[in-house]
C-alpha cells in the first residue's frame, strides 16, 4: 500500500487462450509483459523512495527537513499527483491505446530516473524531492491504464486470477524494492551511486518489457479531454454513482486503503515501542504483511471457481476485523525489555502470535480487495473504466490522508498503538456492515459462497453458458428451499428470481430473498393483481438486460421427481417477444439435492416437510448444477424446456 498505482490492479476482449490456473497467465503474451512491466515499476517506486528516506534519516543533515518529517514529506509529495492529475490520467487511458500509454509512461520513468541520478550523486534533496513528485505523476498516469488493460485482454473467468497475480506481484515488488533500497544506499562510499544505477536499470527493464505488450484498441477514441481536474473528478464520481454496486465498491476499496495505511504507518513505532525490536523487526513486520497480502490475493481464484466472487469480500472483512482485534490483545501485555534483534525477537513465543495476527489480517485484506477490483472491472462501462478508477485513486488518496489524520489524533489523545489497531478493527466491522447493507449483493454472495463451499460440495458444469452480458431467462428444476442461493453461487452476475410468495415467510431464507429483490408470485386464482404485478416486474428485469431466474414447476418437488412445467415461462417469453426482446433461455438442473436438509424428503403428519433433521445426510455432501446451452426464445416452449432439463438431470 506504499504506492497507489502499484496496487490498483487492473473492453470487448478477444477469446483468451485456455489456462488451468492464474500462474499459466505468466506464459502468455497478453499478460506476462504487462505483469513484469508493472512489477518493475512498483519495485522502482519503492527502491527510490525508501533509499531517499534512508538518506534523509541517517546520512543527510537538513535543517529544513528533520528525519522525523522525512517519511511524511516524501509520502505526501508522492500522493499529491493522484489528487491533481488522476482525472486527466483516466481520460488519457480511455482515449488512447493503453499499450502506447504504458510505453510513454515507462519512457517518462527513464527520464525521471536520469534526473534522480543527478540528485543522488550530488546528494541534492531538492532534486530528489522533485523526482518523488514526478514518480507520483508516473504512477498516477499508470494506475488507470493498469485497471483498464486487464478486462480488455482477460475474460470474466480470468479477472479474479489476473488481479490476484497483479496484487501479489505488486506487494512482492514493494517488498523487494524497499529491501534493495535500504541495502544499496547503506553501502559505504558507493551507496548513492549504486541506488542511482539500480533505479535507471529498473526503468530501462520496465520500458524494454513493455515493448512486448500487445496493442489494444482505444475504448473511447472520440473523447474530448477536459483538463479541469476538479470538474472532471466530480463528473467521474457521478458517472460511477450511476452504478450503485460499482460506486459502493469504490468506497469499499478506499476504506481498505485507510485500514492498511494505519498499520503500515505504525510498523516502525510498533516495532520499537511495543515489541521492543530494532529496525530488522520493523522490516520483518513489513515482510509478514506483504506475504500475507500476496497469499490472500492468490487464494482468491482457488476460492472463487475462477469467477468474480464478491462473496469473498465479507469473508475478508470479517478476518480483517478479527485479527486486528486479536493483534491488540496479543500485543498489549508484552513486558518491557531492552531493544531486541531479530533472533531474540523470534525466540519469544508471544511474538509469533503477533506475527500470525498480522499475516492473517493481511491475508484477509487480499481476499477483500481482489474481488472488489475485479467486480469494478467487470461491471464498469468499458468506455469509462479508466476514468472510474482514476476517480477511485483520488478517493484512495483522500482516505489515506484521512487515516494519517485520525491515527495521529488518536495517538495525540493518549491512545497506545495497540489501541489504535483495536479502534481500526472495530471501525472496519462497522464500515463493512454498513457497506454490505447498502449493497446486499455482497452479503447474498457470501451466504451463497458459504452454502456452496462449507455446507455442500457444490460442483458446477457448463457455467460458461450463463451469458456474461444481456438479458437471459434461467430455467431450473426446484428441489429445495436453497435452490436460488445455489444458483446465485454459480452465476458471476446477480439473478432476480420469480418465487412462490410463501417462501418469503420462511425464517432467514425469506429475509435473504427479500434482500435479493426476488419477485413474489401468488397463484392467479388467489390474487390476480399480485400475479400480474409479478409478471410485469419480471418483464422489467429482462428490459433492463439482467438475468431472470424461474422455477417453472411452480413448487418444490415432494417426491424428488421433475414435475410438469407450468405456463409462466411461456407468458414471460411471449411478453418479451411482444416488446421485441430476443431473450435466450438457459436450461439448468440441480442434482443430488433431494434428500438434503433443505428438501421436502421428511414426512410428518402425512405431509412432506423440509428442515427437520439438520445432519440427515451428514455435512459437506456433494451436490451439483448442470447448465445447458442456451435455447433460442422461439424453441423454448414448456414441453421442450422440460425435456432439456430432464436430459441434464439424467446426464452422466
């Protein structure tokens, strides 16, 4: 989190080459040169800044910039361009071929590092401060391009893995850059020259590798650039606000920056004043934090079935709060002792709890951030992606400044560093709950993820047949009370369901389905107005280009067999055809759910009932979903759909 552009990962995409996992992307030209270009840039940013900070702190005697202020001044100068130029950078990334922009930015980096050579050789802090500002400008220009490049070359099933790789690579680069900067600048007599050479070499490597990045098309070539950063920033925020999920995700990412900045800023003081460790201990904390972020980022693809799984975001938020709070309890009672080196620090068992808390906290931060970035990439309008992330970079910078102010105020008010961590962990829980209530999709996907991963072993076949964009009608058999939740888990896009009004009276599940904006439908003979209102709402879902889910049997099966399909599906399709909508119909079949806790397998008082024996089939039982090829609207008659769903059920 030491550089905004470095961790901001990220418009019709070409068909990608198939790969088994995210690491296979490193063997493909559409990803590998980009990955190593951003890796070199993040490493160079941090090598340069950390070496300069060490120079000012230990080697230069500057009356106008005392050592205690060096980190603050350098950090503020680096962030300033994000506030001033992000809006312009976003427009440039949308207007021009992103590959050309990347190469220009890498050429600019070489020029900046050549100026920095002069500053290092002469030990001229003013020149180096100017280079800090210019490197901030370099990162400001690169950030929106990085965000917009990935969804242009990766498909939706690769976005999570691609973002995870970039996030992991970024933090490894940050770590290596800071370690290298500290070691090189401390070399007797030749330290400044060594740093200067390393910075130029990294800039040259980044520029050379960028030459292999394939060309991309401009997403909005006709855009007229507005050079007023204030009005353009406001316009971009309004643009993002048009999609509630995207806008709240931007705020969620900015909060993650706030959260992480609190911990990173306090590492030196935490190591010295609380853990009684030396500089090596402070470096160890940074290593543990960086490794945790990297592992969490890489885990996202494994835990998400290679789709954009925002259900991981609440899981990440929970872990962040739990381990931030435990870090307080693990560090508050440590006894006073002389300053320890690394070996003495590691010899004390109490310190391993602190490191475990820090590592797990950052791991869950990786689970929190990567799906959010991928969601924004997937849901943002392609022509405006870069401008939306540019506005997000400004929000990130403001939240980071806010974290410094609030943490400083808490410390000035007498809070200890562990108490600041406790406050941040509790605040994270409150903010996360607020965001998830504002955007229920996160909470719903979390419930779906838990059900499909921890309650059942849920295997999906054919999920590539669920359209990535546009309206579609999903037709599925109805076996249990959690059918809709499992379909949510299988789809990268939200689904609006047409559901029997009685299910809304079921405790917990009814609340969840209301949260999901499911459409209640009553039999026409019971409530004709509610019946027609339900079909009108269903028609609106398709008009809006969204996914509509329907269980055409009309009720949960009471014997485990596929029941006849009712005419509701035909009524929906006829209404869509009357409005000129060509809606594909995707047949689906849930398998092995009959006999589970949520199915009506039990008999009480002569009635088939569900949810009376929690462990009747044990836990983690295998269930599945088979998704068939979409059927044209004209062929999707109830009988034909019934046959197709039956074939999927009986497929081997």
